[in-house]
C-alpha cells in the first residue's frame, strides 16, 4: 500500500458533488484525510483526498471519479510503502 494525494476539481455543476461523494464513500476505508474548498463565486469546488491504498485501488477510484463529466482528477502517488 502507498500514500497518495488525489486532487478533485468540480466545475460548473455542483450536482456532480453527489456522485463524487458516493465514490469517495465507497472507498472510505482507504481515505486518511479529506479537505474541500468551495469557490462559489466561480462555481468551482476543489477536494483534496489523502489515501493509503494499493496502486490498483487508487487507479480504480480516480478512474471512476474521472468519468464524471464536470470533474477533473489528478493523483500523486508516493513511493512510500505503508
């Protein structure tokens, strides 16, 4: 298992937040921490998630998040084994 940071940006459609939260809930056992920062004036919502998981689990989670139309996802996976 590795430590990773996943950055999630939701643009223009706050309704996508429900789908994002559902996926994050599905992977809740791997989430170490989470922080959300809304910029309501620009209709942009940013969520950073720290996870402890295998590369396969991280890829599966980011893949599901990335398939949501108004969501952009980037991940940084460390080389730290935990």
